[in-house]
C-alpha cells in the first residue's frame, strides 16, 4: 500500500514539474513577442515621420502661396515687388547648459522610469512621462494635461491674456462616445462660461489634435497638423455647450454669430 501511495506522489510531482515547464516562455514565444514589439515601434516611427513631413509641407505651401498672391496683386496695379529675402527666425532659443544636462538625465532610459521630476495640478511627471518628449515618441496624457494646466496658470497670472480653461485628455473621448451625461459632473465647481477660451485636447488613436472654443470671439477652431477634417468634433462641442448651458445656467445657448472652422497647422 505504501509503495502504491509513493508511486502516486511521484507521478503527481512529475506532472507538477511538467506544468511548470510548459508555463515558461519558450524561445519561440519570446522571439514572437520581440517581433511584435519591434513591428509596433517601427510603425509608430513611420507614422510620426510622416506627420513631420506633412506638417512641414503644409506650412511651406501656405507661406509661398500667400506671398505669391500678394506679389501678383501688386503687379496688376503696376507695382513690381522684388523677391523677398528669406528671414531666419530662431523660434527656439538655445537652452542653458544646466537645462541641457537636466534633459539628458531625464531622457536616460537606464535610470528608474518612476523617478519624479515635477508635481503640480494633481499630476506627477516621471521619467517615463517626460521621455515621451524625446525623439519620435508619442506624448502621453500626463504631459498634455500638465502643459495645458501651465497655459491656464499663465493666463490667470497675466492680466493681458485671455482667461483659459483646459479640459483633460479624457473629456473629448467621453463626450464623443458616451455623451454629455458622462461629463456632466466634471464642471460642477467650475463655470466654463466665465472663461474666454476653452482648450480641448483630442486624441485620435496615434495623433493629437486641439479644439479651441473661443467664447469671447464666438468661434470654435479645430487644429490638425495632419490636415484632417474632423467635422464631428465641432458638432460634439456645439452639443456640449448647449447641454452645459441648459444644465448649469438653466438657459438655452445661442450660436448666433458663431464661426466653426477646421484648420490645419504646421
């Protein structure tokens, strides 16, 4: 009897070891996982390079077209305008050495990804978040939300700037898929109609866009560097203003004199 029970125990132990072995990743599964990650990274790089190319072409085309139109109009009335010499503008002044050293330390992926570098507006920025600002990486929600809050803070501190309010990156995803009810309580402590400008980040799968509701100038502008025409976004935001006014102000929202624009930016 004891030899039989001993045999059962050995068989059970053998089966347990076999299960452990089968659960371990095989060289094949490791290789397949590596191929999938490499393919995903390559596709992201291609998409971002194409975005940069289209953005540069769009900006160059608009500048050249505008200058050519002005030149032709002046020539029609007998005024010849010499070709304009290209102006070299330094849009991004060089960073001091201290700031450059900090960037290099932040973007060092060999250091802990969870290391925190800034905290404000209820948002913590770690190395993982700030690394999305390097190269062709995609910006994540934390970076977008933090930056927009900096814009709002500046608008509050500077009296000569329009007063801005920024929705977070989850706002548009909610109103476009779940409707007004899903965000109704988000502004229970905020009167959005007391602001001049409302900023709405829009995430389209692998691409960031921006919608701006200018309450002062009565217009909604949708900006897309990839020349996209997202008419639905304008309609979603119009509907949001109607519902928000009805819920918070108890009055209808009038779009008399309003403009709605789909714009491309470079």
